[in-house]
C-alpha cells in the first residue's frame, strides 16, 4: 500500500504542518504503547505506525518526492511557517518597540527629575549667592561708615591741632601787644618824648603787621607754640594755619553722601518704574587724579563737578519722604577712600480732586438730581482710569461709594488702598 502524507499524519495523530520534533514525539508516544514486547502490544499496528513515521521522516527530510497533494501540503506548511515567522517577527518588533518606548519614557522621567533637581539646585545657589551678596554689601557699608567716621575724626583732630597752633600764635601776639601797650603807658608816665616813643614803635611787634604774607616754608611740622615764634611771621602763621585748615577740610578724602529731591508723578506713584536722571556730582579731578595740586584746574580741590546720568528704579507707592539710596553715586572718594551715596528723597505729586488718608483716597462724584433719584450709571475719572459707577435709586448727597483697590499702593505695591466717593447733587 502506497503511503500518503495524510494517512501517515492520521496514524500518528499530527497535522500536516507538524515539525520533525513533533512527529518524533508523537511516534514515540504511540510506539511505546503499541510495542509488541509490551502487554497489550500490537505488532501489526506497531509496524504500521513505524512505517508511517519512517515515511514522514523521509518526507520531511526531502527523501520522498512530493506528489501534487504532498507539494500542496508542503506549500501550505511553508506558507504557515512563513506566516508564523512573519507573525513572530512582527511580535518581536512590536515587543522591541514597546521596550524602546518604555526605555524612552524612563529616560524622559529621569531627565525631568534631573532637570527639576538642577533647577532647584540652581535656585538654591542663587538664593545663597543673593544672601552672600547682601552680607558683602552690609559689610562694605559698615566698612565705609567706619572709614568715613575715622576720616572725619582724623580731619577734626587735624583741624584742632592747627587751630590750637594758630590760636597759640595769636595769643603770643596778643601778649606781646599787651606788653607793648603797658610799656607805652609806662613810658608816658615817665614823661618820655613823643620822638622816643615813635622810635620804639619800630620794634619787631609792629613790624610784623606791615610784612606781606609769604608762602609757608617747612614750618608745617614745627611744634605748636614751641619756643619763640620765628620773627616776622606771627600773623602770617595765623593766616597760613587757617588757610591750611580750610584747604584740608575741602580735601576730605572720603566721599560725602548727597541728597536730591525726586518728584514722583501719578504714573510712577501708582505703578512704579525706572527713570533716568541727570545729576551733577563731584568726581575725582582727572587732571591731578584727586591729589589736590594747588596749580591744577581744580585749584587744589581734588574734585571737579561732572554731569552724569543715573538710572533709578522707583517702587510703586512712594510717600513723601520715602528714600532711595544709590550706592556710590555721591561725592567721589579720593585715594581709594569710599564714594559717598546719592539719596533720592521722593516727593509724590498731589492727585487733583483727591485727598489721601493712608492708602485710601477720598473724592467726590457729582450726580444730576434725576440720576440720583432714578438710579443708573455714571462714568467717573479715577487716578487709575475711567470706571462706570452704578448709582442706586434715591441716592442722596453725602452718600459714599467705596471702590475697592482703587486707592494708593503700599510702598513696594503689595497692597492697594480703597477709594471713597461722596455724592454731590447738582
Ligand atoms: Zn586737580
């Protein structure tokens, strides 16, 4: 009997698309049962399935030529295998894609977490930096204040010394003058002649007054009132001392603070903003580099006036007397001494038609008799712009409308006051 694939498959209980492995497994299972050595074995059946198995193995290995039906079965199997392969490939590709998507999502999450952490770290760094900068500014301010106080103390001490110096010189002159007067009185009493007295008047004390003042030599370090003052320069010394005091005082090396008034218009008052101001300040003389050379264009002042523009940011809610400080924009310090600051004293302009009370504004609204009686709406101009006001029926003179948030901002703008309108009927 010629075996066919279908017959063999039926005997072994496998499908035409079964693999060699599956066929072998099926054969072993049945052969174990049918083996003639076993009780209940069936030699015929065993032979039959062994033949079918051998045929199928030969067929699967290509040793038996495929008939038209077998070829079709083989094609079916090939197609099925191809489909299965394609399906497996597709499933694998899908799995790979899903895996990729999961990985991308993971990466994105990690990236987002890292970005968040970095942002927080950056914010933390910025906060720390700001704190450090603030501390540094405070330290610099304290150092500057100290330097200024020290310099002031030094100038005052110098002034005292020089004044004492000049004062003592003056006292000496006065003493001498007094002695001279006494001498004159004594002479008069002794009945000396006028001629003799006029000769005596040529004494050194009177001579000094006539002498023109000469620039100081090296007497700046001479001890104050130490011994007799060198002849012919007592008044000179006095004048010179005072002059030196004046000049040194003008050569205060530490920059002074300067205050300026800054008018604040309505817009700046309500919203705050930035303004550019032209200010005149004393800067170090560029010609003598602040050394105060008497022959310099600055005539020894060490500073010259310069025109500068400064940018200032004014917060909303300025009050009369609010102060802004522009560091280092006052008088320039000399020889590395700190610059003074510029203080801007804010002066908000009055708001026409309104009176302020803290953050609140008080004004009036004029209604016609008819509008007050019947009610309706009226447009009113407020500092922040035009608003429509709802007027209830039977409004009376003296009634007050309260408009929340239409008042003045607090300094810095965190809060807003209210605006009150009292009714006037005309
Ligand atoms: Zn100069």
